C-alpha cells in the first residue's frame, strides 16, 4: 500500500503537523513521521530526499517554520510530489516568512503549499493524491466530502428567522 512521509523541521512543529497525521489515520493511510531539519541535519535531509521514493513513499508532507527550507530542499532532491506546510513557529516573524519560503519555488521544482498551519489540508491532499490510483481511498474521500456537505446543511437548520 502507498505510504506518506511526514517530516518536519523540529519536534516543536508536531502540534501543527498532528492534524496531517489525524487525517491520514482517518483515511487509514500508512505513514511514517520523522524530524528532518534543513539547517541542523542537512545530511539527513539529503539522504531522506534522495531515497524516499525507494522506501515505499508516494507523497511527502513537509512542515517547517521561519526560514523554512525543508519542503523546497526535499522537492529539489525527490521525484515525489511534495506538500509544504508553513508553520507559524516561535522563530517566525508573523508566519509570512514561512509561507513565502515554501510557496515561492522556482520553476521546475514545485511544492504544493497549503495555508499557514494548514496541516489538515496537507493530510487530505496527500490522501487525494493516493486516492487517484486507489479506489478504496477514493471512496473514503468521497464519503468525507459528503459528510462535510451534510454538516453545513445541518448547521443551516434552525437559522430560519
Ligand atoms: C524551523 O525552525 C522548524 O521547522 C521550526 O518551525 C522552527 C523552530 O525550531 P525549534 O527552535 O523550535 O527547534 O526550522
């Protein structure tokens, strides 16, 4: 079965990245979590980016804050689709530094960047990528979207004044 790699620059990113973990658990998709720092463990980053596609991963979710080089550097090394999560970390000025570091990639090296602290959507997007070639996961995504719709319709009930 396809597996998602979830990496983050620091353990301090985990409370944000937990939402990606929760979504992958929801869709019953295998994943592995690791801490890989672009600045503190550059050799580990290089090894991870070079070999992730040979380790059974189909997608990588990478989260980092501040001068957030992890997602882009992994994208430079790996042929896999990379989803970047900008984290509003303690060293981030206002979150924009993380967003722009991950978003503004040069042509040829894409990182699918979600919203600030948007790890939930990163988990859903990873599931959707896997679901495009896995009918069982696709069915779960369809059910999830139906549930979202039902919740909104329910929430509107009782608003008739
Ligand atoms: C980034 O620096 C990490 O991704 C984290 O968001 C931020 C702060 O890291 P710590 O100082 O909390 O380890 O590289």
